[in-house]
């Protein structure tokens, strides 16, 4: 295997640990779904794994906003052209490859039916998504949310005149968080809880749409705003890095109880916000110089974090193909050995995409925009 790229001296290794945790949570949560064979113990262990996506949202909100806010501090504005070129070259090539796999190789489908390909290419797949009828590559919904965020945030920055006043950002982001909570409340009031289609309708109208899942991204942007625009406040905050980690774990413990049944009113309306705040606190801890996560460096988590995007894109299809192949070798699909084989297959497949697609494109990006 070729070496991973050399890391910059100011790299926040704590975020690599969180990326690795997030992708492992997503893998385990999806692995215990009925479409895959899995160990009997896994569903109880990985039931909270759906929040791995929310951790990715917080991380994305922080990282993307930090880049834009940092540029604003230095130059007084942002280059929309440069920003969108960077995002395009980071997201699209690997995404197109995986969409192509799903489109041309039906054997790669982990579930029945694939939406019209234009829904994926336009990142509108998450709007009105019915997973009962279009289950293949359904996890791309979160990429749609992030792409909409990449379009929205620069526009907001321009519209408010490149404002760097932390108070205005706190007001704006609080309003956005409150709005997404109110929208979930209004949508919940129109759901028919006793309907046979309640589960499908809940995912379609509350879980997948961008406007109901902004919590994690908003929290990430809020952290970035303090990180970049309020240095004195940030210095006081980051003195207590380990306490932020403890606070985050406490909030997530509360969220675990709150969201034990995702389909309840409390979980549907408030659960995503509590989860986002919990992961937000942990992100604050991870980038605070005195915390355990900040000081700990690991080549393993850096490696997993580097290929986490490709793992996310491919893992369901790779699990499906791997289990079908291994079944011919009479390896029990519900055993621990099969799960380990699938995990290794996902890592190797993602590394292949990283080497063949992502790494060359990132070199091109550096030549194009620096």
C-alpha cells in the first residue's frame, strides 16, 4: 500500500479519532439491519449507531465553516469560486464512481430498487425518499444534506456582509436551530402515528429532509464561529477540554435514553438537537489543547479517517457482495467471523477508491486552487 499523505503540523488529530468513531458507528448500525446477516448481540450493541451520521454533520459544519471564517478574517471576504471548486473535487469524483457501481452493477445493490440516477447526481435523493421502495444506496441521503449545506452557508455569509461579530452569529445560528426544531414539531403534528405507513412517513418527512436535520451542522458552525471570531472566549473554553468531553458523553447518555424509541414525539422533535449538542461538546473537547483526544495521536485513526468518506459511500454494497461470496464458502453469515471479513473488505475497497480516485484528484485540486 502506498503511504497516506503527510499530515500538516497543525493538524487536529482529535477530529481524526472522531471521524474513525463515526464511520465505525455507521458501519455497525447498518450491519445489524435485517438485509444483512449479523451476530445476535449486535443490534443491542449498535442501536445508537445511527448518530454516527450526526457526528459527521457536526464535524463537517465545524471544518467547512472554519475554512470560510478563517478566510474571512484574513481577507475580509471569501472566494466562492475557490470554495466550490474545492468542494466539487473533494466530493464528486468518488461519489460518481460509486453511483456508477450502483447503476451498472445490480449485484452491488444491498436492497431492492435504485432511484433514477438524476436524483443522486442532483443531490435531491433525500427529498421524499421512500426506503421501502427505493432502498439501494439510501445512505446517500446524508450527502445530500451536506451538499445543501455547502450551498447554503457561503450564501448566508455573503448575505450578512461577511460579518465576524460573534453575537450576530450566535443569534443567527440559534434561529436556524430553533427553526429546524419547530419544523419537526409541525411535521410531527401532521403524521398519523397509528398508520401502517407511519415508519416510512417518519423517515420520509422527519429523518431524511435537509430542513429537519440541520442541528449537527449548525452546532458545528457555531463552534467554528467561536473558534475563529472570539479568540478570548475560545481560550477560556478550551482550558476545560476534558470536561467538555465528559459533558458531551453526559448529553449523549441522555440522548440515548431520549431516543431509545426514535419514533416518539420527544425523540423526533428534540432528540436530534440533544445528540448534536452532545457531539458538539465532544468536538470542542477534541480540539482543546489540554484534552486527551487532542494529545493522542494514532496512525490507525488517521488512516481510517482518511478513507472514511469512501467507506461511507461503499460499505453497504461491499457488505452485500462480501456476504454473498462468503456464503459460497460456507461461512455463516450471522457469525462474528463474517462481520470481521466484511469490515476488512470495506476498508480495502475504500482504500482502493482512495488510491485510484481520491488521491489523484486531491493532487489535481492542489494544483488548481492550492
